[in-house]
């Protein structure tokens, strides 16, 4: 049961991971404010999916415009940079990395949390099956928590929001299982880096997601590309 005195901010992209975290926070009784960003991404369809997921879980949903994409430097925001489709490479940060994205988003999330007296800021970051982004690692989150405790009035008073990443050490397949357990409408979520009408099935995010769905026993939720490739019947 939701406790209106137990508030949380959930950074919600509309993808599988952040939607799962929203489901987990809701299950655990938090009154959630879901926070999404229009940051210049080519896949703005994720914002529509975020709104649907937020409504599904009964969360207040806010969308903030903060166009860090105008700086360039990422395949997710610059149409002149090709979204890679040949998989991730160990030790190489892919061109889909958006400079400073999580750092900016978490800062805004902390600001909102302090304003509404939320005790946690939930994040969907994952350090196991991910694309090698530096701002998805546990040590990054730990350092940010130190900054948050120093930088906010709430933190100095000992009641600052706790940055919480329940998926950080989970495999993607386990995230799928958790999503199913908390009732995430997985078919609604959007993880693709492209901005088409349906997921491309070949970008890094689609590949990681499809592999996890198949491993978790839900190939029916994989992209049509993966289903055709593997001979899966819908």
C-alpha cells in the first residue's frame, strides 16, 4: 500500500530498467514522482512510453526540458553520428554515451527530492549488462551520494535523499524477471536507441534487451528482428 508520507523520486526514461525500478518502488510503498527528461534525444518516443508506465503505476509524472543534446558528442542526440549496430566492445565507451547525462539528471532529481521532501531518488542504472557508460558504475553513485550529502540543506541536516539503484548488480535477465514480478507492462517500454516506429532490434540496447528477454523465457516480448533471426513464433 502506498504511503503518502513515504515519498520517492524515480528517474524514468520509459525503458525497461527505469520502469522496473518504478514498479519496485511502488511495490515497496513509496508515493512516487516519476521524472523524465526531454534532452534532445532522437528517440523521444521513450517519453510517451514513460507517461504510460507512470500512469500504469499511479505515479505523478513530470517531464523536464534540458537540452544537453544540443552540445552534441553522442549518437543519441546527433543525427550525424551513426548509432552502432555491431555490439559492445569491452573497455570501449560507445558513441551512444551522452556526456554528463546521468550527472545532470541526478542533480535535477535531487533538487526535486529536496523540494518535496522525498527520502530516496531511485535510478535504473546497471553495471552488469550495460554498454560501458562511466556513469552507471557503483563507484560513481557512491561519489555522487557524498556530493549530495554535502551540497543540499537536507543532506546537511541528515535527511538527504538516498540515491538508490536496486538493479545495479543484477543481470539483464534478472531485471526482466523482476519486471514481470512487479507488473511492468514490458511491451510498452522503449529501450531502442533509434527513433523509429518500432524497435530496430540491432542497436546495443535492443541486443542486450532481446537477449535478456529470451533468457528469461519471454521471447514473445523480443523485437521482431530477434524473433525472425531466431525463428521465434509470436
